[in-house]
C-alpha cells in the first residue's frame, strides 16, 4: 500500500541560494514541501528568529517566487514581545496595512502568529488568511489550544515539549479540529527555564537588529547540557525515521532553520523528506544542540538510536525509566571532537570536507 505523502513547512533564511535548494526539493522521496515560511521586513514586526535584514521589495519578490513554484508562503510574525506600543492603533495599523498589501498584491494566504490577542485582531481583519498558531504560543494543553482555535488559528504548532506525548497531541487535535504542524528539529532544553526570556530577547533583536554583546542565553543551555549530557535526548526533537509514528495525529511537519546557513537548510530538509539520516543527529538539529556540535564537536550517530528502540522508549509514560534510558544513551552514544561534513559546511569550510573525503 502506498504511503501518504508527508507535507513539510520549510524555512527561508533570506538567502536566495537556500530558496533555490528548497524549490529543487519541492517533491522528494515521495514527500513534498507545501509551505515555505519566512520573516517579513523588520519595519513591521519582529519574529522568533533573528534573520538578516530584508526590505519590502525583496520580501515580496520572495513570496512571488515561492508562489510561482506552487508552494504556499507563510509570513511569520510570531514575536513574543513588541514593547509598550504592541497593541496601539498605530502599530497594528502599520502591520495590517502591510498584510493587506501582501494579500491583495502578492496573494499571501498564510501567517504564523504567537500572541492570541493579536491573532484574533488579524483573523477579524483578514478572515480568508490561514493562521498558524506558533510554537511560541506554548500550546501544551487542550485548554490553551482551544483559546488559540477560538482566536482564529486553523493550524496549531504545539509546544515542542509535548512532541513525545502522543495521547495529549491526539486530545488537542480532537478537541480543536485544527490541523497540527509538529516542529521537528528544534534542539532546545526540555522545559527550558530560559525559553521565555530568550524569545522575548529575540523578538526585540529580530526587529531592532544591530550588534549585541555576549550570548548569555545559549551559554546557559550549553553549560547545563555539558554538565548533564542526557539533556540531549530529553530535548523533544523528532528523528526523520519516526515521523510516521504520528500518522494518527498529523502528516504535516515544520523544519527549523531560518537562522542557519543554506548548507544546513538543505541537509535538514533532505534528511526529513527522505525519512532517514545516516549522519550526525546534531548536524540536522537547530538551536542549542546545533551550537553544541559546532562549538564542542559533540556528536550522536542518528542510526545508533534505532537499535535502542528510541521512539517507543521516549514516548513511554514512565518518567523514571525514561530518565535512566536517556542517561544510558548519554554514556554510550555522545562523543566529542568529532569532525563531520555538516559541521564543516556550516562553518563555511566545505573544501576541507572535500579534501578529507568526509561523506557525512
């Protein structure tokens, strides 16, 4: 029996070369990219990632190009903090004028929003636009999901911390009737205590841009993970091989990578669309675990997890058993000072990988 095609929401990092790579992967291994999500001009809104500056012309050209290739463009305005003017008529008026222009002149049909109050205002003004509730809405219960559904979200990206709770995901789907879009490869700490502070900071920095001093937030994540390597496995990423386990819940998945180079976007997208990855797991994860790989040479061979029955063990409700399982994986599978093609490519050192004939 032919498998249902998996559908992917892929990231645009404002690098035209990366966009071309995604177009070439529109259909791959029987699966398809149905959506490309991207930030808009920083004059109108921040977002949950700090991307390079983009102006109106380049943004509109990008979504026009995405539509020409038969893919839906999704504008991400999922800031978690926009300062004291966030709810002002002037601020909302400027944002709404921009959305209206994108809709009427460039056929924009989808948005991602984190704030349910702003979401409701957008839904009332633009009822024909599909709204995805952002992962930054922290939707980790039926009750929260229902609030976002009532505010106008027809698609929900649940909190990544419940990615392995299939029972709860099923209840959210049943209670709301929304389509679920699961985030695959965000390598953040499980129940990260810094998360809300980090994304508030990012929300400002993504709009204000400019140089900053230090990186206290990611530094904390790395410090804790190096102290307890089992946190690598507690982080609620989903392996490419395990997406079919969510068949009763969704066939729609989101790949993280708006802040990563074209090499990463292409690698992660190919791995997930192939439904398998024979390389280093950290080379296809984003956020703090990706930085752990780049800065410390940390490495986990993805295929090794299969023989440990990783999906079923990590989806278990036995917390004590899971914690010991994660500690076992940390002892047996985590290595350091490992050089991979992915790490070298992302550090702009692909020539070295070629010279050393490194495949993965």
